[in-house]
């Protein structure tokens, strides 16, 4: 299911990525604590992510460097990505 992912630079919220897509983090929209939390999980600007599961209104399961992580919808909304 393709969702509205229009932006000037081609980036969109991770929350809008479809299952099976591979994306790269282009920016993080949050404060220092939010960024530090993501970095501690291995999610930095430039990180490649595979969308394993994306259920509407719920958690997202993503693959990062061989690991799988659950992200809450609010957290995923603050991560901008581009399709690889």
C-alpha cells in the first residue's frame, strides 16, 4: 500500500514506509535524548533499514545490520527516510 509520501527532498516519515522496502535515514526530528536513544540502538543518519512489519497505528519491526528492532509509531514518525 503506497501512502502519501510527497516532500521536496524525497524524504518521508519512516511510519509511511511499506513492508519489504529498504530505506536510509535522512534526518531525525527530535531532541538530544531522542537522538541519543536512536544512536544507542544503531540508528543514525545514513543507516540502512529494512521494513519487516508495519501495522497501522502500532509498532514497527525493522531490520538494521542483522538485528531486528521494534519502534513505536511516535518514534517512527520522527525519523525521516528515503527509499534506496
